[in-house]
């Protein structure tokens, strides 16, 4: 069994803490929000997972060193916009023999780095290092993982021995883990599928049907794959768990914040108000600027993502953008 530190006490970090603790691992959870840690210590329940009782042997701390020192694996489970800051805080306590695991999904706006690249970049800036950085991604709603609902996920890393170690740690009767050497492709999937999920929510808000949603998901993964291959990812990755699998669940599930936000926007609610009503970070909105920059840099055609950007950042009407997509020039599907 392993000692594991989890940085971030949101629903995903806590769902993983529960699962890993139930598998026999020793878990320490850290949060920068002291009140969040105090609530967990006092109630042993996460406010957004009220029906899930957490194992009593999980340690909760607001001291980041406690979650880093003496642990073999460090999981970064904070939203993408807070990742670099969290790595900076943790860098003084990480060691060369530790494996770092990123479960954040996004692309850094200014640098266009994936989450594993942000971790490596920030560690390098602070003269710190780790053994390897593994990206863990796939169709994994925290609300279901916390209830032991069967789930499959991908551990991605260029160092396959590190990916296999993470596979061994996370594998259990409720979580099936596959390995993949294509960490770039896996992480791009995790970031860009959130944008397509925003579009899926908009379609629902516009009262369109299953035909429209199926078309969106299918053409959406084609856009993601085109960009992913252009930046060096493997085409197979985009049609696996981290790609089409994660896109399906994010574009259709009631648990998806991106879907919920898109739905409200499709109903005519302004973006800022929609985010407020969702009440949590909507990663698709954070990924949009980087997606647009990558699209232009690699000269890749991405009409759906362009349409979402027009709605979010240019105040375009969602229904008019659907009409625009439907009346584009004729194409061959392949």
C-alpha cells in the first residue's frame, strides 16, 4: 500500500481520497481553504457530496508540507487556473523519487501548456523535480466515483513504468485503469471536451434533440482530433476513453458543470450569471482562449469551437451560430 497526498479538496479530490483510502492506501488531503479542511475534519462529509460518508482514517490538513513530505504519490486535484500557484507552494516539499499525478483538465491561457507541462515548468523554475508526471483523465464524474459506480480512466505518461505504477495504485473493482504513452493527446482531450460540452448544453437550452446532440459530439471529437494530431498526439487517443469517452459523459450528464452552464446560456442567461448559478468553476470557459490560439497557430479548422467562442466572448446568438454551422459549405466527412 502507498502513502498518497492529494492537493485539492474539491469533489474530485475527495472522491479519489475516499476510493484510494478504501483500497488501503494512506491518504492526506490538503486545501488552501482552511474552512474547507475544518468542515471535513468536523463532519467527515464533503458539502457537495452530502450522501457520501468518508473513511475516518483520511487526514485533512491546511499545511501543504503534510500532504507532500513522506508520500510516494502527489495528486494535484485543483482547478486548472490554480494549478501553477499550487505547484509553486508545493515545490519546496517535493522529491525526485515521487510520482506526481495531475487530474486537472485544461490548457494554461498565456503559455498554452497542458497541465502536466505546467507542473514540470513550475518545478523547473523553482529548482525542484519529481520522478515523473502522470496525467489521469477520462469519463469520471466525482459524484459517481464517490458511490463506487464502475468507471474506467487513463493513466498517461511518456514513461510507461510510471503510468503502470499509477495504474496499479488506482485499479480496483470499481475503477479500471488503462495506460497510454500519449500524455499530450490525453490532456488535450480533457481540456477541449469541456468546450464541446458547453455547446451541448446550449443545444439543450435551445430545445434541440438527440439528433443534434449526436451530430455535435461526433463532429466535436473530429475537431479535437484534428488539433490533437497537429500538435503531436496519437489519433487513437481521441477515440478512446480520454477522448470520445470523456466527451460523451461531459456532453450528456447532469453532473457536468460545462453542460449546465451551456444550458443556461442557451436559455438566454448571460455568461457571468450562468457561471454564478452553476456555483463551481466551468473549465470550458477557461480553455476557450487557449483553444482559439492553438487553432490559429496550427491552422486547424474548428468551426464548433469557433462558434462557442463567438457566443461566449462575442455575444453571438446561440441559435444563429447553429444555423451558421448547418449552412456551411458542403464537406466530405473523412
